[in-house]
C-alpha cells in the first residue's frame, strides 16, 4: 500500500517541485518502474495467484494509470498535463511487473521441486 501511496504522491506533486533531469524519456521510465513495482508488490502481498487475479491486476494498473493521467489533466493548478504515453508506460510497467513476478514464482517453485 505504501508503494501505491508513493505513486499518488509522485504523480500529483506540482510540476515546479519536480527536478529537471536531462535524460531522454525519463518520465516514461519513471512511470514504467512505478507501475512495474505496483503490480509486482501487490502480487507479492496476495497469498493465492491465478490467471484471473493477474488479469485483474493488469486492468487495475491500466485503470489507475489512466485515472492519474486524467486527474493531472483536470488539476491544472499542479502544472502537470495529461499524456496518453504516460498511461501507456503505466500499463506496460504493470505488465512487466506481472511478468517479473511470474518469472520469480516459476524459478522459486522450480527450486522447491
């Protein structure tokens, strides 16, 4: 839950408080890592994982990323903007987090066999 709170704090921070970094597409990488961590950590917190829960968490990642982008567009006083590619990066990050979790679970189960 703390990671999810970190996402909200970071994404609703006023633009003037965000340090300028001269790295190409850094904002997309940040979204990718934030939502990859979101999906991975929520899966780690669940005792039972099945295909339905993986799809559900991916859809939650997409919905949360889209909601945040929509709110950034509506809350103009933050100096932020709504960017479709940020929502795409959030979704890809969620998918990568799920994939990483599945990979880790596969290797963890393989060692116990």
